[in-house]
């Protein structure tokens, strides 16, 4: 398997306007190409914060994305809290 780096329009997150620059892809001998995102949680939080810091209101897909990321963070914190106690 070999790797390449290129820009990627990140539609998988549910937003049509996110472009990841210089990300790694693994190329399989069968022709399949898989993106490598090692820290998806922090990436999604960074995207959410950029959306929230922007002036103006969020569109529907942005509001949905923010709700999903915020809910995911809450769930992770609840699990971490339960493990500590």
C-alpha cells in the first residue's frame, strides 16, 4: 500500500464547505483510496469552533454539525466521568 498527500473536500463531515489541505491517503492495489484522519475528534471540534467564531448565523447543515459534535463531546465526558468514579 502506498500513500499520497492531497487536498480533500471533507463532505463526510456533513458540511459542503470544508477543505482539508495536504491530507494523507492510502492507495490500495485494488484502486481504492482511503483518507487518513488520525485525530477526528479534535478536527471536528476545531471545525465547530471556527463555525461558532464566524460572524453571522449558521446555516442548517452547520447547525446540525455543531449539535452532533457538541453531543459527542458531552457523551465522551459522561463516559470519562463514570470511569473516574
